[in-house]
């Protein structure tokens, strides 16, 4: 059997998976989605889906990954043989990885640009209008965001080319906890701003009449996106999990940490945004204008801002690494390319699609379809369609196609862990998860 790398320790899996999960999905996309979908109403659905469906789907991916020791495409061949349709789940995942990486690196590039701005103290003394203007000028600049995006992709490729253990695990382990600390500091600041209570009410008080098909699918899409599930990233990481590692407790820890960081991001953004008079549905500019405004009003704001953007870049990097890893693991195992070649080729292809996403923010850009910019099309195509479909197929595979004994074998590490709750989890994978995904998916298709 060929030698494959494994994560070094249990903390390694949690940290690497948390590294994949924590990122722009929590700090950028979550506030945008919650803001656009009614705040509290969105949060309630989000919590339910992330905690219940998210955990079971994450485990399903780990089961497939560890059982097959393979990339998402190879995994279904190992488990099912070549001549059947299951391998298409893997293909779907790889396509999804390219598409997500393409638009994700747009915003990743912005974080790099904003790190530069933070270092150069560009926000000092600016009022809200000026900070909003800075964001608009930066994101619609003809080449600056493109250069930042390419730099981010290059950084990702370098880490991924060096391999799983050296690259991915080391980065995640040290810096994720630090991010949490700085976020708590920001929460305290945001909560003490004038008018903060109104933002808290918006975020925490659910108006159930606002829950409709669109809110349901947006919350589900956001939870899949945020947890990196439904597209094979965690099949890939699952394939590096050692035989003795406890996948159940690892998944629960990651889901809780990811949810905590998203909620913290909401507690930072909404009170502050309301305090400054920034609309919760402001979309892309919500986070990138609210945060610099907050820093500007803090004692030691310059340093907090700098450290925050350093950590955000790193949190983002550990997510782009996991996306590129899907592509690289597949290309090295299926096409027998070297890791370096696969990383370079994978990021080149991504760069081409990604440039279009970044440039679609320019006013008058032809990259609009049906009134939506190309960036948003990639975002919705993956989070609202491909990931839920991929997720559904994955839980159906584990719950209905795989032998029950094999799935339980993985959940209990070959019978060495207690079955109890793990059997319940198996039934959640088999019944609850597919029904929940289907109901939400259909509720959105049939309209609000
Ligand atoms: N979960 C990551 C985030 O929240 C994004 C991601 C999606 C990473 C899918 C890998 C796979 O930032």
C-alpha cells in the first residue's frame, strides 16, 4: 500500500478541520447572510441546521475519508468500484472546490489588502463616508484586488505543495485560538457602543414571520459553507485521520467552535453597525466598513486592527489550503502529478475563474448575468445548490449504501469505542439529515 500522510494527533485533526471551517465564512459571509435574511430568524435556523445536520454530515465525510484513505473521487471508487454513479459525488466536490476557491480568494485578497491598509494606518481619522469610499475604491480598482488575490493563491499553493503535516496542521494549531481571543475583545468593544442594543435585538430576536424558503436555504447553505461540508474537503481531511482518533468528539468540537466564532462575529458586527448607522443588508461592505470604524474608536486601535487582519488572513489561509488540498489530493492520486505540479496547476485554473469573480465588482463590468455579478453567481451556485446536493448524496451514501456495520465500525474505531450514542448518530445520518436537507431544498424551489 502506498504511504499516505496522517495528521499527527487528535488535536491535529481538530485543528486542521477547524482551520478549514473557520474563515471568511464565519467572519465575512455569516454577517452578510444574517444581515440580509432578517437577523434573528436566520440565526435560529442556522443554529439548528449547523448543530444537527452539520455534525452528522461532517461525520459522514470523515467516515468515507478514513474508510477509503482517498481523495473524494478515489474514495467512491475504493468503496464502490468504478462502474457506478457514486464517483460523481467526488467529481461534484472537485468542481465545487475550484468554484469556491475562485470567489473565496477574491475576499481573501481583500483581507490581504486590508492588512496592508491597517499597517499603513489608512483608517485613522476617517469618517464613515470615507471608510465606505475606501472600500469601494479598493474593490473596484482595476488591478489591486487582482494582485492581492493572486498573492493569496500563491501563498496557498506554497503551503499546500509542502504537504499536509508540515503545512496545514502547524498553521492551524497555533493561531486559531488567538483569533478567538481578539474576537472576544472586539465583542466587548462593540457591545459598549451607543445604540448597540438595537443591533443585538436584530441579531438575537427572531421574527418567525420572516422565515421563508429563501431564509431556510440561505441558512443551510451558510452552515454547509461555514463547516466546509458537502463538497469533499472533509472526505479529504478524513482520509488523513488515524485509526485511533475519535471522530465523533472531534466533529462536535469543530462544529461548536465554528458556530461560536460565527455568533461572535455577529455580536461584533451588528451592534457596531447599528451604532454607526450601517444597514445590516449592506452586503460585502458590511464587515469591511464596520470593523475599521470599530478599531478607529478603540484605544490601541492601530495594533488591534493590525493583529486582527493578520489573524483573519491566517484563518482564511487555512481554509483556502483545505480547498486547494481537495484539488491537489485528487490530482496527485488520480493523475499521478507531483504535489508541486498539482498545486501550481490547480491554482492557475482557479486564478482564471477567480479573476473574473474579482473583476465582476467593477462598475459597468460585463460580468453580470441577470442582474447578478459573477462573484455572487459562484457564491450561490456553490452554497445554495452544489453543497446541499453534495451533502444530501453523502449522507444517503453513508446511511443507505454503505453497510451499516462498516459505518458503525468507523464511528466506533473498529468497536473499541462505546456504541451507545454512536448508533443514534448513525440513525441521524440515515434519516434526519437527508430529510432535513431535502425539505429545505424543496421549500426553496417551490417558492416562498
Ligand atoms: N468553511 C470555510 C469558511 O468558513 C470555507 C470553506 C468552504 C472551506 C468549503 C473549505 C470548503 O471560511
